[in-house]
C-alpha cells in the first residue's frame, strides 16, 4: 500500500500561531481519526492506487457518483494508505449528519481540536491552525452542502499551502484545479444469467456481500463455501437493484431466507 506523494507539500516547518513552530505529531494513532472498517477492501485495489497517484498531483480530489456506490469506503481506504505522507495527519470530517451549512466550520474544527477564539471567526482560526501544517482533510458526503464546502475548500486551499483535500460528493465542487473521479459500481453478475457458485466467487460485489453477512451473524460456520467464504446451507440467489445495490439472498432449508444488500 503506497504512502508516498511525489508532489506532497513539504513538511510544515513554518511558524504556527504567534510565531511558534507547528507542533509535530509523532504517534500514528495521534495523526488520524479514521474508523476501522468491518469488511475487507475488495475489487477496487487498482482504483485506490490510481487515486493516490492522482492526489499526488492535485490538492483537491473529489470522488463522485450516485449514493451507495462506495465513495466513502474507497476514500477511507485511500486516506488510510497515506498516513505516512502527511506528517500532521489524515482527518475525516463526516458531513452526512450536518444539516446547517453555517455549522460547517464547527464540523471541521472539532476533529482537529480547533477552538473558537474571542473576536475571531472560526474559519479564521481554522486557517491559522492549518496554514503551517501538512495534512489531508477527508470531507465525506458534501452533496447537500456543496456551496458551503466549495467556499470552505477554496479558502483553506488558498491560505494553507501544505493542505490537501479528498472529498466525496454526488457532484463535483467545481473549484479550479479540482480533480473529479467518478466511482463505478463494483463488478456484479447479470441476475438474468447467474453463473455457477465458483464463478460467483470471482465477483467483488458477491464476495463483499457474503463477508458482510457473515460478520453480521447471518451465516453459520461450517456450511458450504463460496471459494473460501462460508455460506449457509441452501442456495445463493443474486439480484441487482437499480444497477447499484446488490442483494444476496441466502435460503436456508429449514426456514426462510436472509437478504443482505451490498453497495
């Protein structure tokens, strides 16, 4: 997993607020707030490697695509592989719960530990904090706050030369210099012509669905396997909904079925 950015801004050696050097974080745990992922990263290794290469040449990379296609999962995997490239860390800003665009600076400041100061707008405090630091901001789910995210990103990128932003959104932020990358669906079988069980195992969407179902306790251990992935006694039926959501149904002989969607 590559962690080097060829064009990464140099480590922040400049002065922080008040002329003091920016404090350097030393522990890996202190340098990110990325959540652990409950399932394996399947089917997008080539895209992740390419996105790290793209991010080396741009300061704003936006992953776009329909809801549920896997933008967040891909962004987190890409960001997690870049911890060594950013001395001041990789910080996830989860925007899905945020309804008021006026609170966007607070949403960004909280994970970074930036406090409001008397007689200083919080955005200015963010700029002061980020200006001397080399870090990656992951702005996740910008689509309902596009205008606010655009203004924030423009200001931070203009005033913080060592900052890079990886965003996810259903549409680009449309900032000059932005690299927009449309995330495709995971490869899935045609539900009208289902392949054999052995061939099903080659599809990343099927493997991911089986793995998630097993992690959620929907599958018993010791049953037949799908190329090493345990499935329950009975049959596996695959259907694709709206070309995005894949549903794998596990039919158990002594009972009903269990459906498990994968995006």
